[in-house]
């Protein structure tokens, strides 16, 4: 997978349970559905209408969304 210009590959997730923040590199070719909080161990899932945890809890949306392609399951 090539990194398209203008795509930010990293997103900082803020855990809704404990407020722990963690910056991670997102997969560019898939959506991450589950995310284990490194602070409290909670398993985060996307909110309704979101395709992945980065869209719900991250400060940067996932690469497919940034590219305007949307996310397919
Ligand atoms: Zn947490």
C-alpha cells in the first residue's frame, strides 16, 4: 500500500473509559474494529455509524476516510 499525499497515518486515540491517550500508526488497507486501551485495558469498538475505532476515538480519521473513499467492510 502506498501512502497517498495528504494522508496522516497516525492517530491519537483517547480512551472514553479512562482518558488514556495513545498515538498509533493506523493500517492503511484495513479498518481497525477493536482496540485495547493501553491504560485500562478496555476494549473499544467503533461508535454506531463509524467504520473503525480511529474514526470514533482518534483525533485523525482512518486513511480510507481521509482519502474520501469511505470504508468498506
Ligand atoms: Zn482506557
